C-alpha cells in the first residue's frame, strides 16, 4: 500500500471501499455526491461542548432521588464507553479501506465528531460532580457496560485483523497464504452493520433516557442540550452507514453475494442488540423508574427504533413492534431546530429506499440529474 495512489485510474472510477488508495484529495468532481454532501453538513455543524452552559445541572442533579441519579449517571457512563470506541475505530479500521477522497473525508469527520462527543461527557460530568473521577474510574467495573464494550469491539477487532494482514502482505512482510479478500469484505460488512446498530439503536436509547430528565422533570437542561447536539451528529453517522451499505451493493458484486450469505446473521446481530439493550434497560431501572419512563416503555422504544433501523437497510424485524413511537416526544429532540439535517435526511431516505427496494437505477438517475456526477 502507498499513501498516495499513482495509478492512472480516475478517482470517479473507484468504488467507495476496497478499491485502492484515494489518490489526490480533490472534491471538484466526486463519485459519491451524497457522501460529499454529508461532508458539507458535518463540517458546517462543528460545535464545542463548552459552548453549552451546564452550571445549573449541578443543583438539579442534587435534587434527584437515588434511582434517578443512578439512571442519569449510568446512562452517561454507557455513552462514554460507546463514544470511546467510536472516537477511534472508524479512523483505525474503515479509513485504511476508503478508496475515494470524499469517503476518506467522511470517515475522518465521523471519527472527529465522536471525539467531540467524548469530550462533551467530561464537560457534562464536571458540571454535575465535584470529582469527575468518581464516574470515569469505575465505568468498566459495571458488568453490563464491560460486556457491551466487548460486543461492539469484536467486529472492529476482526476487521482490523484482516486490515493488518492485508497491509503486511502489501508491504512484503507477510505471505498471502491465509488471506482472503472476500473474507476481508465480509468482516467489513459485519462491522458496518454492527456500527449501524450502534449509531442507530444503542445511541438513541441512551438519548431518550437523557432527554427524559428535561422533557418530563424540566431538569438537567445543559445535559439535554449537549445530547441534542450529539444526536444531530449521530443522525449523520447513521445516514452515512446506511449509505455505505447500499452503495457497496450497487458497486461491488462481491457485496451482493455477501449480503445474501450474511442476511440471516445480520438480522440476528440486530436482534442480539435488541436483547442487550433490553438487558441494559433492566439495569437502568433496577432502583426505580421515572415518571413517564420505565423498563416497559423503554423496551417498546427499543422494539420501535430497531424495527425502523432494520427496515432502512433491508432487514425485517422479527418481533412485535409498536405502531407508533412510544416516546413520541423524542421526535422534537432528534429533529428539533436542525431543519438543514432534517431535509437532508428526508432526501437520503428516499434514495436509500430506492436502493433497498430494487429501484437503484432510479435513485441513481435522480442523483445524477441533481448533481451531474458519476455513479
Ligand atoms: Fe458519538
Ligand atoms: Fe456516531
């Protein structure tokens, strides 16, 4: 491998992943216009946690009962772990495989935003507790969180193993005997589904619990505002992972085979996430519930959001699903005043559905008409 691709293939002829190094970083004409538009949105949404005043949260927190304190802090601890993984892994495992400048930019921006999220938790906890170490030092002692970290990391670790093997072969320091690019792509596919479930299900369950304090009790406003900014970013990441999955199917015949071979496994991956999230809800509400948010409602929300996310990437949820969002007030926190993203999402959804429903040509033509770029 080389840090810059010197072959003569135009960058618009490359697949988004597994198609050589991206070459010159240019954005004048791109292959994946939708990804480049997401880059514009992500770059324009830069924010710093310190811009949000959390000083009032300390008094609010002191007034919570013990069960509510447990819910609030446990939820934050879990998000700290989720974003610690996400803050470094896209750069580590997806970036070396990106083959176009716009995808390279998207993965880099994605990881950077996760880093901002990690920094924001320190800001939130400093605003709530005199000694933030009380939270940070003991996170991994909570079995439910340690198990979660293991489950999320295993797909990244597996992909990383293939990445290292492939790079060692490219550098001439390993023989190619045990390496299979097809298996490498399968590891990528699994990791991208796992991260889609993380970005689209696990994070949103945490968000709902965080916003509940402000929505129901009118407390912890600084925290709720920060989580709203984090969610704005996660919306982008969710759409990015959905776009990558559908784009790979369009571009690379290997992924068409992999999709069929792994469909059952990927469905199970999501159902395992659902079970784990429900297990987490049990832990969260073990000392008591909050008005309007309890174990049962949280489980309904998990069913509802998992079914929505699975449908967007062509999977079917195999359990009962509520007909509407059981925490309907989360909608305004998720969309809120971020109309720019909401519009972008609406457009992306239609493209994605076009691909999933088999009318990829139509979706592609729409994009080509709009942007005049190659797909
Ligand atoms: Fe994040
Ligand atoms: Fe994310």
